[in-house]
């Protein structure tokens, strides 16, 4: 399955990459992805609060941590969007960070809409 993302040509979910991360265990790959999908709305809410209060340092840190967890799940578009958010927030440019946060929110929405059955 490789539904592409507006964030470049990266797939929203890359099953092969997820399998590599889990040593070829499909049940573990799906479990990690399911856990991520459940966690992401809360992470997004926290990132939005940091953005709303112009706390770019905390926004960058939360994006960095969320990206770290996502790296094992085969979600390259989300990983790329979170990396961009981390960089833009660390640059101190609130407008760029807001645009990057909107991309992260879009990637989260797209991931949650995938039919992974």
C-alpha cells in the first residue's frame, strides 16, 4: 500500500519500510502503526498549544519526539513533515512553523483515513 502524500512523493504508509523496522514481523508492524495512529491526535493537540502560545522551542521538541516514534512505523510522509516542523520551529520563524504544523496535521489526517485492513 503506498498512497502518496502531498508532501513530495512520499507514501503515507510504506508497509515494506514498516516490515524492515520490525524485523519482518507483520503483526508488530501493524501494532506499532495502530499505536501511533491512536497517539497522534493528542500529540497534535499539544503541538497546536505550543504553536498558539508561540513556544517554538517546546513545539520543536514535541515534533522531534513524535518524529522519533513515527520512524519505526513506516510513515515517511509524516516523518518528513515532522522533521520540517522541528527545523522550522527551531529556526524561530513562527509563520514557517505554522505552515509546517498544518502539513503535519494534514499528514496525520491522511494516515488516519487509510484503510489498513
